[in-house]
C-alpha cells in the first residue's frame, strides 16, 4: 500500500453485520447520498469530533485506495477542504484493517497513534 489509507468511521455493530453478509460495504450514506464518506488520517479526528462527539462503539475501517474498484473523488464538503468519497460499493478486500475508535471522557477524539 503506497498511498495513505483512507478511513471510514462506523459503529462496530454495523460493520460486524455488514462483514457477516459478505457483500460489498455501502455504509450509511450510499443509498441517500450516492457515496461513502471517508477521511484521510489527517482529517479523521476533526470529522469525528464534528459528527460523532461522545459516541461509543465506533471503529475506523482502514481502506487501501489501490484496492478500491469504485471511483474515489476528493470533494469540498462546504468548508473549503477536500474529503475522499467512494462512489460505489466498497469491496471487502479493500478494507485492510480496523482500528478501535473510542472518545475520551469529555467526548472528543484524540490523535491516532
């Protein structure tokens, strides 16, 4: 994996259910928005603190962009920053790991180690 991984925030229970189905992953926005939201490692803490403050039971899916068969587009989220979006189902083979992602006591997320 030469490119930096992409990261996708998801509830562990949702990921386990999706993984057990053995079908390409669609996340919770594919049907409504037409893509799967992702972040770069540099963006994920900001995204988590904005959208997932205080939510327990999360994990990060670590995605190898070279194994993603659907188009990946970096698009402005309305804040002048470009975020990766996967425009299609995500092949399970592109998910190369998971990372436990637990908020601190104050509900915020900290830099990944």
